């Protein structure tokens, strides 16, 4: 479980450092194509709520 959390934290830090994040009306964030390989292919991060 710890490695899963660390992996997610790492992915989120990459996303948060980007200057070109596109936030959608529903609160989700589109990951730029250039960052997707570093995010394990994730294209969209949806809010937990």
C-alpha cells in the first residue's frame, strides 16, 4: 500500500509542476500528452469527491 501511495504522490507532483494543466468544469484535470508517459498513460485526473 505504501508503494501505491508513493507512486500516486509522484504522479501528482509531476502534474502539479506543469504550467499547462487544463482544469475542466467538473474539477478534473487534463494531463498534457507530453506528461502522459510519466503518468503511466493517465490522460485525466478526476476529483475524489
